[in-house]
């Protein structure tokens, strides 16, 4: 396998957009190609992530329409990937595998989603589609419900009073909003306090409003190519050092949702391939769809031992300057969560960090970054390790 | 790249099923693994094609749920592909590329769809999602409308009286129903006459009811592996000799819909890779979503010159024993069209033909087969050449 590099990575502002998914991705795709000094004719394949376009916008078969709007050559195949919230990361991983294998030299991969056009009642039904339609959705177990259960189980398992855990969870939200306030692309760019979180409306006990990420509109694209071509395109190529993907679909196969088994499997694959251990990671974008999800993730990824990650934000271990900088973009929590775009935006943040271009939220001297995206209720986990 | 083989290929009966997509694919996936004498633990990745599960069954993120239901190992990534009607062929092509590259040794690829649960009014809206949601759907140009226009344009372009063309189109339906009558898995297993077609209700002038394929429920799975492993699994491995995929999304980029530009590009890629020319093909499964679509396809694939394919069925050139046997399964027209499963079922038919296992519809001595699947209104075309 050839060494695979990211030559460019871009994202739109996350939040509310009037444009369609097709327009949003076309715009960011062309921006990415243009920033790399390339032309649409140079793109050999388009790997487009999108989760809800059929349901939300009446647009299936989105990839070839984006392909045409971008003016890519007919010989360049366009296809759509879907793995719930891990959609774009899976598209990027497949693109990287095929560039590594020599099938393509330059692939544009990423994702897009439009969620704010859904009415509130339809939104819950829509997002619940990533749950199991026979075993989960009919009994009313939505994603906030699953993560609320995970919080209760976590508190029980490690004998942490729920009110204590809730304060530490709130500190995760405070951290991620703090970094979101330094990210001009973030959906929410204002700081919040622990009291703001604890006084929010209850969504699914113990998760309050600010424990939950928003759904957003947005797109993000990543240009994946060979080491040789990347060096011609940019002075700062970023390399894909290791990747992993694992599946554990359905809550019914999961022995312990506080452990996120698929994440352990996927991250082990990535660490092994990269020859890197958790303590080597300088900066990590991970799947904080809820505050408790960040706590579960930092443990499953090996940054903290099981049952020891709950107060990491409180102790500032996960801030810049701490043990490992987590979600410097603001994370899903503050940067926002346009489902099919999220993984590509996480990659974009890590690329900016490793290029020393992250401005006010720069992790000084960051050389190794980690991307973690989870689909559904732990059903898919895709991990990518990037190096400068 | 390593030589890639198909060790096993199976499909459910196409037609109306009570089971969900998840159940249908799980069943056929396990059948495929079992017939190959393997176990779920042997499967290194699941590439699942599905087009409408989110909209039609409230089931996005289908791949990891199928993965768990089949008992595949957690380390084996499961992902969903979508390219409208070409969905499963695209999944299979990507699986073959990654097996060829040495990333995986054994991948289960294929697709599933459930369409008969949609109410009639919702069905039209649902299938129209594969049209361009800004430029096509709002002006009411559904797929029957596009192919009706193609028929009119074809008649005009080649100076064929429309009533003559309609009779030749009807002969395509007669042929495909004839072969469908010999296929126990087909949605429609009865023969029809030219008069049946010409006396059917008008769908979109000049297309009458029997010019149109049905939508069906069904699933199909293909086991893709290395030459070495395939030889251990089966006495009759089938090899992937060449593949192609091209994109021309949106009618607005297509200069001439009677030419199907993306198909020319995709098939050229496949022929070149295989070192095979159209006249070498013994048997071909192609995308006859409408009778006129088969005529357009046999020309674009190079079996007949442009403007000369319209009477091929009438002259029995496309029957077994003719120039090239086309759609011996019954095609989409009679075998049925469960969107996300169609490409895998086409591969399954060619595998059976090249193994001399097609029973009453066997093409004697067939050694080289061709698979052609089109997504949307010519937006995606994916081609695979198989050899015994």
C-alpha cells in the first residue's frame, strides 16, 4: 500500500443554511479543489457521505448530481456512503484505502447534511431512523434516551453520585462551547457555564438541553491523494497513519454501552496500523453527540482508564495544555452536527491543527491527531490517525 | 492487483415479501455464506446496497444492523452504498477493488430493497427521489416520462415510425417475460404477447404498462474473494475480468439520452480492463427498466450500432442462440426490480450462466458475461465483465 495523504480539507460554516445539500457540497468541494490549485477534471472519484437526503430533501442518488454540478469528468465515479453519523468518515476511509491501493490517485471525499429544514416533530422521527426499526424505534428509545441510560449506567457502575457526574458532564459542554467560541465555523460560538447546563430543560434524564449536540446544516470535503502528489499540492501534507472501522449494530448485541465495544475494536486497528499509542496523540476530535458520549469515548480510545475519564474536563486534562486536547473545534456539541458531514469536519479540524493553522484554538506543536466518529447508538465506529 | 473471483452468489425470489429489508438481506447473506461452506466469522467486510430504507422503512444505518443479525465479527466493517438503481453493482465493484488491492480477502456485497410496502401515491414520489430534486422532480418529469421522451427521440432520430418502434419495444417485453417464465425467482413468470403489450394502459406515451418494469422486494448477495480462496470454496469460481463506473448526473448534462453517454464511458473502462470486445460477450444482464431502455443499452454497450438495435428482439438477435443473449433472467422487466438488489441479482444470473447452472434458460457454453446497471436517468452506470 502507498502512503496516503490529505492535501486539502475544507468545511462550510455549520448551522442553518438556506442552500440544498447538493449546493452545499458542490460549493465546499469546489473550494477544496480550488484551494489545492487543481481543477474538477483532476478528480478521479467522488465519495459522498449523506444520511438523510432522501427523506429530508427528496434527493436520493445525490452523488452523481453533485458530480455534475461540480463539473467532474464523466469517467470519474460518484457514489454515496451512509453509516449514520459516521457516514463521512467511512467515505474518507474507503477513499484512502483505494488511493493506498493505487486504484485512484486523487479522490474527493466528505459529506453533507441538511437537518434544519425538518419540522421539530419530523426531526425526532428522522434521526431515530438510525436506530433499529424493529427493536429500538418502536419502543421509543431515541438517541437521547440511549445516552441517558449510558449516563445512569456509568454512574452506577463506578459509584459516582449522579449529581456529581452531571456536573462533570456539564464541564464537557463548557469546554466544547469554550472552543466553539474560538471557531468561526461553529454552529454555537458562545461560552456557557456549568450552571447554564444544569439549569437547562430536561431532555432525557439526566441529559439536559446543553448536554446534547444540535443538528446542523453543513458540508465538508477532503482531498485524498498520494504522498507525491500531496507534496506538489501543498507545503503541509497531512498523512493517514492508521485507520479502523468496526460494527456493533443494535443495542441488543452490546454488552455494556458504557464501554462502546466497536470503538475499542476500531481504535485498536488504527493504533496498530499507525504504530502509535493513545499517549502519543496530541489532539483528538471525537464523537460528543452528548456530554456523556465524550466521557465514554475518551475511555474507549485509551486516553483514560475505564471509570476514570468522567472528571477529565473538570480537571482540564482534555483542554489544550492538558493530557490530550479533545474537540478543539467545539466538537459536535458546539461546532454542530450535520450528520453526513461530521466526520469530514473532524478530519478538517485535525488537518488544521497539524498544519498549525487552527488560530486561537491551536494545540502548540501538534504532530499526531485522532478522528473518532460513531454512527447510531454505537453501531458503527470509524477511526483515523493523522500525522504531520 | 490480485485476480478477484466470485465464489458464490444468491438471490431471494423477487416479488412481494412480508419480511423487512434487514431480514431479507440477512437471510440471503447467510444462505450465501452457508452455500460457500463458510461461517459468518469468515466475512471481513459487508458492503450493503440499499436505496430507500430510510424513507420506506424508517431504517437508515442498515448495514451494521444486518451485520449484527448475521453474526459477523465486530472487526468487520459494515457500510451502506447508494447509487439509485445501480446501488448493488457499485457496492460489488468497490468490494472487488478492495479485494483486488489486498485490503480484504473475503467480502460479502450485494443489496436489498423493499418497495411493495409503499402506497401507490407515495411510490411515485419515492422513486422520483432518484431524479434531480431541483431541476427534474419539480417539473414532473418522472422516470417513465424520461424514457418515453427517449423513445420519441429515438424514433425521430432514426426515422422509425413510432408504431413500428412500439412493436419492436413490445418484442423486448415478450422476450424478457419469456425468460422470466423460466426463472423460479422472477417476479413475473408468465409469458406475454405483443398484443398484450400494445393493449396495456398508457403510462407515459408511448410507454404502456408492459413496457415498464415492476418494483419488487428482494435481496441478493455475492461473495467476493481471491482466486486462491475461491478455488477452495467452489469448483466453479467466476472471475471479475473488468469493471467500469461513470457518472452523468442530471438530464441537463446529457447531450442525447438515446446514447446514454455514461454507459459508453463505463463499458469502455470494463472492456479495456478485460481485454474483451462486445462481440466476445455470450450473455448479458442489462438495465431494462423500460423496453426502450434495453434498446438504448444494447447499442451503448456496443452489441449493435446506434439506431440498429431497435429490432434486435424481433429478429431474435438477443435471444439465446442469437448474437448475444440479453436478460436471460427475465431482466428488470420480468424478474423484477428491487432497486438496491438489482445489480447483485444481475451478477447472480451471470454467475449461474457461466457455471452452466441456469437450467431452462442456459446459454450453452457461455464463458463471458456482462453486467450493466444504470442509476436514475442515466446518472450512474456500472459495468462488470465476468468470465468462467
